[in-house]
């Protein structure tokens, strides 16, 4: 349908195809993007004074 609309507006059909592919690739890339899963905080872990980090024994890790 996009190709038909763009062709009716005087645009070459190759532009419509290229535009559709770009939109499709962008949508798939955004859909597949996921936030990293935070490391679960063990019971009794040391928490930083500001409450944003916990100590894993080797380094500070974010709660988020």
C-alpha cells in the first residue's frame, strides 16, 4: 500500500520499496532491543549509603 501511495504521488517505486525496508528494519531493531536483566540481590547484601548499589564481594552493582 505504501508503494502505491508513493507511486501515486510521483515518487519512483524503488523509493517506496527502500523506504518500506528501512521502516521494517527499524521496527525489528527496536522490537528486539531489550534492557539487560539486573543481577538478583542476595539476602543480606551490603547496600551503598545512597541506596542505588549493592556490594557483590568484588564490586558495586546497580539495583537497576
